[in-house]
C-alpha cells in the first residue's frame, strides 16, 4: 500500500470526527487515575509479582521448605493416627460406647440368673439366688445362717411362703425393698435396674484387660460411695459376668482387697416357668 | 415532608421493637429460656468473632463500617469496603459457631472422665452445647448480614442512578504490614480459645489428642496450596483447609466402619480413635479457615489483589461449618448406637 493512494490527506481530522471523545469529565478523571495507578504499579515490578501470590509463599527455597514441612506433617499425622495411640478423647468415647452397648444388651436380656454373695465376719456368707425373666417375674432365694427363704416378685407385689410352709402371703414390694436383709439382692433383681446402676451410680470410667479378666472378657472399673466396683464383661455378648464391690481403701497397703459383695451372672439361658410359680413346693431348686 | 419521614421512621423503629418483643416472648413461652444460655459458648463466639475482625480489618475501617451501617452515606469504594467488612463479620461468627460447637463436644467428651454419671443421661447434655454454639454463631451472623445486605442495596441503587458527585478511592497495591490490631486480634482469639477450654478441661489432655489430625490437616492444606500454585490469585487457603478437613473426616469415618466390624474391645478402641480423629479434623480445619484462610483472603481483597472472595472460599466458609455439625450428629449417633451383637 502506498501513501499516495490515500484519497483524503487529512486523515487525523477524519478520525477525530469519527471517534469523537464525548466521555463525561468525571469518568475521564477516574480513567486517568486508574491509568496512573497502573503506571505506578508497572514501575515497581516486584509489587505486581507479589500481587499474584500469597505473601508467605515467596521464593523457591521457601516453597521447598514448605513442601518438605507439609510432607513431614502428613506422614507424621497419618503414622500417629494409625499407630492407634489412645487419647483422652478416644478413651472417653470408648468408655461411653462400652457402657451404652452393655446397657442396651442388658435391656434386651430375656433371662437372668444371678447369684449374690455377701461375705460376713467369721467366714459365713449370705447368698441370694435371683431368677428373672422378660415378662417381669422374678424369684429370689436367700440362704443365710438363719435359714433359707424364697420370695416371688410379681407386678410389684411380693409373695412369700408362710411360716407353716403351705400358705402364701403377699405384701407390697416396698416392705421388702427397704428391708436391709434383702437389700443386697434387690439392687440386682432386674437387668434394667443393673443397667441403671451402671449408668448412674457406678461412674464407670476405665476399661481394659486386667488381672483376673480372661481373654474373652474385659474389666470395667468404677466407684460407688468410695467402694471400688469392678465388672467383668463378656467380650462377645457385652453382658456382665461378675460384679464385685470392694471396701474403701482396701488393698492399698499391699494387702488383700476386702470384697464386700460378689455377683455372678448367667444370661439368656432358659429358666423353667415352674420356678416362677409361687408355692412352697413349686419349682424347688 | 420531613414530618412524614420522621413519622415513618418512628413507625419502623416501633415495628422492629415489636418484632423483637414477639421473639423474646416466644423464647420465654417456650418453657425453658435458661436452656438457651451457654455463657462459655456465647463468649467464645462473640470475643473470637471480634478478634477475627481485628485480624482482618484496621480500626478505622471497622469504625467506618459501623458508621455506614448507621447512616449509609459515603463513596462507592468506602461502602464497598464496608459491605466486605460486614460479610466478613457474618462469616467469622458463622465459622466460630461451627468451631465452638466442635470444641464444646470435644470438651464434653474429655470432661466425661471426671464425671460420675457414665451413661446415656450424661451424653445428651453434651449435644446441647454444640447446638447452642451454632445457634449463637448463626444469630450473630444474621445480625451482621443485615447491614451487609442494606449497604449492597445502596450500592446497587447508586449504580443504577448515575451520580457525578461521588468519588472513587484510589487503588492501593502494596504489601500489607503487621498492625497492632492484627497482633492484638490473634492474642485475643487465642486467649478466648485457651480460656474457654481451660475452664472446663485440662489443656494438657487435649494436646496429645489433636496432634495427628493437626498434622494431617495442616500438612495436607499446605501441600494443597503448594499444588494449586502460588501464581494463582484464586488460590484459597480456606478451600484447602476445608478440603483437608473433609478428607480427614472421611478417613475417620472409614476407619470407624472398619472398627465396627470387630465387636471386641479392640474394635471399640478403633471406633473411638476414629471418631476422635473426625472431631479434631473438623476442629483443625475450622481453626485454619478462621485464623489463616479468611484473614489472607480479606487482606487480598483489601489490598485489591482480588476484587471479591473466591467461590471456593465462600463454599468453604459457609458449607464446611454446616458439614461439621452434620458430622457431630453422626459421631453422636455412632456413640449411642450399640455395637452389633455377637456373630
């Protein structure tokens, strides 16, 4: 293209007329300010570079350090987590989960057969044999130095054999519940009551295989009125096998611990219905 | 004309007071107004939120934002900054609501070691406090979003009606310096965090618990940020923290399900460890977003490196605390769910 071919020599004038600058003055002022800011920024290239990245990610050396640090942290975190080291939080959660599982399984129990032993001074024991079934019927046999006695608990009513051995007397449940003679057995007369005690009274805080607990069982340790409470739980069924209460401070001075009460449980093994029928001879064990 | 306007204003104020009264009566009539009070949770959310604002904004900008919220007059750029301030305030309270809820459930479980009651009756109150914390967070967030929306409306009305009189603030590109308010903000936030936790549990109990998840989330977030590229202006530490928090939580849930296949005490130990990992992953991610991610993004906006928060950051800020709450409920369910019976 040759300059001589241009028809109109006053091209600048033509362009000015065609592209007339009619921008409002305030917009023009704003554009000028923006342009000046941009120019100022371009004069300082380091500031533009910084604008494109987070400040602390600066140079390549810094990046390498950060990359190494992140890798080390990731590996350390995963290894620490997978090593399974128990923490306070995990321990609390574990304890809660054990308690909840035991409690739910106790509430689902169909039959309970438990023996309560209360050692007394002079080496004599009072023992109670508690039988319970899911419809709420229970039978308690007490054997002590004074003799043997049996009661049946049906619908919050106590039935017991009369002194003549042939008649049956009934009385409100409260009379026996408050009787200190029967008290040890009354705390374990139903699985629901046992679950409630475990949740509300024993404050069970520790678990783990210890001392007497075998491979298929674990110990849950708590406290009630300063007495140590130890429950051996079956690891398969999550139901208690043995519950023991020890005297306060016993065993601290390397001596034998004084067991105040020992309860042995058998769960969900069918119990003959005859045993729950009140009567002097019915279902005699 | 002015008397009509003042009459309308009085009516508006009276209406607002009436609405507040109705809400207050509703709360009182619900039966247990004391049940809505958790002083530790509220103080942590409030003080922590103020501290986060001090970290992100200088005092002059905070004062200006309050002035704009009250009067609504100022240049477009100034009002734009105030809109950003109020959005950040709402976001901070919302994130802190989530953080406080995770913290209070952790404190609740760790504190159970010293409580006599150890059953379901002890667990229920532990879930109430996290819900209260998120309630306070969302309440304060909504209060902050009101001026944000109001100022946004003013900006929109101005852009539709050209006004030659208004002026623009010059763009400032520069390296932000350490301010006194920023240092004070961090100190205040950490003081609130430590004192809230220390009052209720021994912090030495907490440190060994959070180490694994802290390393995983922090290391992972750092790696993500490096991979995403330092030259990308849309690089969002908040999104990286949220992403790693999610990954950590998923790791925990997978481990928990594996642990649940083993109904022995060892299995329960695995389940408990996994649930602790989920809780601390959420906690670390939220803490990272609040202390590192959000202030960095705010600084980028204030220094005009970015014109608005990235969509990834917004998703991280508003969705992850909600996700944490869902995880808390899941963790809670997992604890009260008994293990499957013997095979």
